[in-house]
């Protein structure tokens, strides 16, 4: 019983790995569905972050102008929004595949289609 308590995570990991290997291509559709749902979730969450962050950026700008807060707070929020805007390209670079292309994540920062395609 002590062996089971000490090695439960290893046993569960090996069981999971064995199950995934035995399933073969049956799990491909599951992972495609999960990927699609996660991309949709990220796009929707990013939209909410941009809306709230935009209002926060405006409020911090006015407060920084009148000396109520430090300009570093404004800069930190602006930098954070830029990182969120480039998240698709960052994930694409880290994963080394085209899952996180700009069209999937609605990225306009770094995909080359930003301002030039907005008017057309």
C-alpha cells in the first residue's frame, strides 16, 4: 500500500500515456475540438481585456496628467495591452506551428495585415 501511495502520480501518468497511445487517431478529433474551443475562448477573453484595458488606459492617462498616479502605471498598462495584442504571435513562435496565426486569434499586431487591410 505504501508503494501505491508513493507512486500514484507515476502510475496515473503511465496509464494516461498508455491510453493515448492505444487510442491512436481517435483522439485527434477530440484535440481539434479542444483547440477550437480554446482559440474561441482566448479571442473572447482578449476582447474583454481590450475593452476594460482601454477604459483603464484613458483613466490612467487623465490621472497621470493631473499628477494623481505615476506615469509608470500608464506605461505598464500600455505595455501589458501590447503583450496581449501580440499573444497569438508569441504562442505561434513558442509552439513552432501555425495554430496561433493572426487570423485565428484576431491579431493585428505582428501579422502584417493591420492598418493596410483595415480600410479595404
